[in-house]
DNA sequence: TCTCGTAAACTTCCATACAAGTCAACAAGA
DNA sequence: TCTTGTTGACTTGTATGGAAGTTTACGAGA
């Protein structure tokens, strides 16, 4: 079940080309406009966007390091399937790091932060009922706010790299699961931070991020052709 | 205080060029053969290794994503200084993830694993007295073994990306701090895994990885010109 | 002496040609 | 029919020339 999404493929001929073509291709892959297995050809994409092979090639390099494409020299370049173990372990890393982040936050008790978060919660509830892509943006913002409040901007950038794989899953599951529940969990995390209970705060975050594990089998079953190395055995941690 | 290190710059003209030049330059940067601030020039390096500019350029792209160099279009490409906040937050991420890894391991209690680890401990003690670079390799192997035993190979690969910054610090601190103490801490981690005490195991790992925080100010003070954005205030978490 | 404009010497970025490897179609022969 | 070798159309990797931007040196003029 692939949903219609908007791809921003605006192109400015006067700006640097490589970052633009990278952004476009990355977005097309994550939003499943270029589904797993799609063959990408340097000369073909170069013709399509009316540029030379070089920027396309450099984009392939970046995407391959992100695990979004695989370059087989002299053979071809393909969009990777979503690697199941990678998604699970990305989630594992996120849980470990974000649990420690909220644990730190619970020790500081910043009034302004709490206020900001509560304001975000309201907004989340509003968009939860209307637009799923908008909710994804709000959700990302919430987690980023926590990281930055703990002075972990750089660590968050690391996590974003992992998220490219998890985001592909999120766009597959558009409209699948009730966003209201996620907002409720966010609320509990904020509550525990406010109470300055580090243990409970990190526990709430862990529970929240483990939700993906529950949803994953359903998403995989409904999109088998998009996944690779699916193994139910791996789910139990 | 920069130490002499061996750079493996063997070059096979028949194999793909880009991966080789990437490996060589990365190693030279991490081992401070190319210290922070060094100017890198596409044509100059191409001439030096008798290849074309193209593989050099692609290597620049990869290194810049790793944060080891910064490419300023139309200006120049330089080896970055070691970014102090990045080092701290890389360590923070490692602690969070590795603490959870040993926590999982303590729940499984794999006899073969314990045996392997104890064997590694002996070896660590041996090389600790002779070669510091060898010890670094053994240390890395120990942590990787833990990650793989927990089925977290992919998460480990991710951590390795972070390590490129921390490794630069490690090569600066060659011979600074007694490796025997690190081995002892490794031993305590293994002990707690064997006892199947998840809480104590992760605590031991956290304590072990926090050692870097203690050593860091001294390393920075002795290598001020290699660091950027040093701020003692950031050290207290 | 100081300011400012110019030109030359760099830098990376992009385009293009060719090299080398892979694969698929197809025909010849058993 | 099956096997096998050849050929050609692909693929990505590498080399190289030129475009566009930046910095630096330097001299003219005040």
C-alpha cells in the first residue's frame, strides 16, 4: 500500500547541482516514489534532469553510504530493499540514546522546556486527526527538541542518518496506526521529565520507541516486496 | 605530542582506485600524519599518487561526510580540527548503546562468549605492555565482539562511523594512560555478564567509557592546535 | 603610505570521452 | 534440443579539459 506523496523536485540551474539532485533522489526513495529494486542509471538520470553524469554519480556515492542504493560496479545501481535487521537495530540505537537523553533532562527540570513541549503536544493532537505526513514532521520535531534541550544536537544528527531507513517504513505505514496514542505517550514522557523522575522518563521513552516493533510485522506483511531479510525471530528483544 | 605511526600506503594499480585512496587518506588523517588544518588539493594528491583527480575528488566527498575534511567550494579542502563537542557526544552515544548491549548479553549468558572474552583479556594484557597501537586494535576488537554477540553488527558499524573522531583522540593520547587499567575494567564487564547481572554490567560499561572524559582535558591541553570548540563547561555529564 | 582595481594563480565543480567489466541475445555446432 | 562461443549493448570507473568562483599579489593613483 503506497500512498501518494508530494515530491519537491524544484531545480535551480544556478545553484550547485549535486546537493539538489541528491535531495531529490533521496526524497523519491524515502517516499517510495522510487521503490526498492528500482534500477538507477547514471546516464538516464543525467538525461532526465538535463545535467551530466558527474553529479548523478556523486549522488549515488552518498546514497550508497546511507544504504539507500547499492552500486554494483559494471553491473548496475539499484534502490535497496528496506533491510529488516537494519531497521530493528536502528530502533535499538535510538532507544538507547533517547532513553539516556530524557534521563538527563529529568535531572535538569527546565520550566521553559516543559512549556514548549506541552505546546507541541497540543499541536500534535491537532494534526494527528488531519494529515499523517504533517504528524510525522511534528513527531520528528518533538524528539529533536528533546535532544537539543539536552545539548545533544550532534548526537541527533547521527540519529538522523539512521532514520533514513526508519523513515521509509514510516511512509509505508502512512495512516496505519492511531497517532493519538503516540501523542499520549509523548505526554507521559513529558510528565516524567517534569516530575524529575529519570528512571520513569527513560522507561516511558523506551516503551514509546518499542511501539515500532509491534507495528512492524503488519507493515512488512503488507509490503513484502519492499523488505529484505525479514525474520520474525529477530523480534523479541 | 604526535607519535610515529605506520601508514599502510600500499597501492594496487589493478584494483579499484577510489577505495584504496580513501583508505590511505583516512588513515593518514586519523593517525595525524595529516594534522588538522592541512590543506588537501585534488591535483596535488592526484600527481603524488599518480592517478587522476576523479578518485581523489570522490574520496574528498566521503571524508567530508565523515567529518574528517571540510570542502569549501572554490576555496580549498582542509583536514578538520577535532571537534570537541562531537567527541563528547560520540562518547555519549557509545555509552548509551554499549550499555544496552552488555545489558542484553547479561540476560543470555553464553558460555562460549565468556571464554572468548577471557581469552581476549589475556591478550590485551600482553600487548598493553608492548605496543599501544596494537592495544587499540585489541580494545576495538573487544567492544566489537560484545556488539556482535548481541546480534548488533549493524549498530556496531554505525558506531564505527562515530569512532573516526574518537580514534583521532586515541592516537593523540598514545602512551599517555596506563592500558592495564582499561584491561581491568574490561574484566569487570565480563564478570558482570557472567554473573548475569544486567544492571551491574551496564554500569561497568558506562564507567569504562566515561574514562575518556577524565583524560580528555589533559589531551586537549597538550594538543590545543588540533582541537576546535574546546569548552571545559561541557564536561560534567 | 594607503586605497583600490586588476589580473593571475589557484581552488572545486561540471561535462565529456574513453576504458574495462558484465550480461544477454543469438547463431553455430554437436 | 542443448551447449557454447561471439558479439554488441549495456553498466560503472577513470581521465581530462574547461567553467566558475575565490584568493592573493601587485601596481596605479591619490
